[in-house]
C-alpha cells in the first residue's frame, strides 16, 4: 500500500498578500496590475518597504496549491522543493505540515522564493515573484523512497528553469519509472512551453503518463489552433491528456476515448489557482480509482469554486458536497 497518493515537485513560493497605498506602489516603479519577475537586488529593495504593513502570509506555488487541495479532499501527499535558511522558509515548511502535507524541502543558499501580491485600495492586485532558492533544486533534494511509496509523481513545468532543476526533474522521473509510479506533468504556463517546447516534447514522450494544460499551453505545445486538435495530438504522447478551456469546460482523453467535461457556471472573481485546483481534482480521481467522467466533474467543480473567490485555494472542501457530486457523475 502506498504511503502517499501524490509526490509533487515544484517551486515553493511563500505568498505575501500586502495592503499598500497607491503612493507606495508607485515608488516601486512597476505598473499597477502587472506581474513582474524580480531579481535579488529588487528583492532586497522591496522586502524592507513592507515592514509594518498588513500582510497575509501562506505557503504557495502551483503544486503546493494542488497538494493542499488533495489533502482537503482526504488524500495524502508529499511535496518537494527548495527554500532558504530564513524565517520564510521555516514558515513555509510549518505551513505545509499544518495542512497535512509531508514537506520534504531542501535548504538553499538564497532566500526563500516569494510571491508578493500588493493590493491597493481599489482592490487591484500587482504581483512580484522572486524565485530565490527555488532555482537551486538539485538531485540530492529528491527522495527516491518517497517517490516509490507514492501512487503518482506530479511535476509542474515551472521546474524546467535551471539545468540543476531539469536534472532533478529527470532524476525524479527515472526513479518513478523504475518503481512503476505513473508520472503526471502540468505544462503550467505558455511562456514555459514556448521557451522549452522541444525539450518538453521529448520528456513527455519518454516519461509522462498524464499531461495537462490550458488551451493556450496545449495549442502552443502541439502547434494547433483549437482545443480539439490539441487534445488529439496530445493523445499520441501519453495515455491521458487534458485540455482545460476556462468557462467552456475541458477535454480529457483517456485511452481511446475523449470525454467532454462540462463547466460549472459561476460568476468569475479571480482566475488565480483554477488550474491548480483542477489538477487537485484530477489527481485525486486518478489515485482513488474514480471513473474519468467523475474525475473530470470533480476537477471542474473545484476549479469553478476557486474562480468564484479571491485567492488561489479554497479554505475547505465539503466532503458531503463532493460525495453528492460524484454520485451524479
């Protein structure tokens, strides 16, 4: 019997949601509402300016959102990434453990990666991401025994950045394959796909059992111009392929069948985390032997729930609602 349903590998980013004035945001020199990747010099300038401000802090990052969602559904997870030897790193580790996740986190020489969301009085969100120690992930941070004790290995495309991260990903995949553990990969971001398309195609072809991404990511990866065409091409790479289409629902190709998963209609508030929660439902279904239509329905429901609120995660998932949802599938 496996110890973990899912072993996840991703960039651990500690989320800081900070209420700021328009004047303070202007002083940073970045446009309101933008998303900016910052370096160490900008990090050192930004963080002291946040001292004394109202901050909501929580462990974040794409796969972290997913494994926490799996835990809320009643699953078991292990999470690996690299944090810094600082207070944010300790808080990240403790935050994951408090949510039931086995936190196998290496410690790097750089500060812990941060996702800083500055919220101005008009509710506009301006995001800064500092990758920091995330980019130092290496072979020795991977625990082969924990992978072997898992039902699935889950990796996000965000790990495909530095050479040492790539080496760690490939090592984890090789360990999973040797242990007979299926591998799931999220394409994560259109920029990631455009930058590493050929490499990712080889990795997917050689190692991946389950591949998913949103419509833009899938179309870039397959060089097609429709989700239907994209999912058809993705089927040639792996046994299970998923293309999500926001309010239009999703496709799941599994074996010789393609399933159209209908969306749950909601008033969209914030799309952040929709893909992460869809992945939580998908991986929970795969690791709990749910039929594909039921798995897709659960994934679609969770994505809709998170889109209807602010923030990338749900506070809780009602097990009775999930049971009723699956009974209807």
